C-alpha cells in the first residue's frame, strides 16, 4: 500500500489514499444541491416543472441576496434535470424555459 510512506507523503495522506477501497463507487451521485432541488420541485409540481422553477429553488439564497442567476446556473440546472427528467416542450414568452417531466 503506502507503507513505508514515501518522502512526499505523510502518514495522513497515505490513509487518505486507501479510503477509496472502502467507499462505494459514485457515493455522491445524485446528491448535489441542484439535483435535490430538481427532484423536490418535480415531485411537488406533479412531475412537471420548468427550468426557471428549479433554478429558483436551487439558488434561492443567491436570489434572496438581491442577486441574479447567470447562464452557468441555468446550465447546471439543465444538466441536473437531464439526468432525472425528459424535456416535453417550451413555455411561452421571450426566452422561454424548457418544460420537464419526471422520468419513470
């Protein structure tokens, strides 16, 4: 393994290198802030939600701080929604958000 520790490693770093043997693969998959918010909004809205609704829930602190969401925030929301939902259309208006339906 990592014993004796190489000159560049400390004992603590060697313990960290072996933790991968005990942890599940992809342990945090689907447990991020945006993924959880997307799941919650879709379940509360009967399985259908827009990108803007999910973004408002995922970044509520940013919006309450009198901030605005940028294109990267919406990109993260779209990527999270693509994993758990399917696009079914677009809402009306200028720059319409995508409407998503929960898979399954």
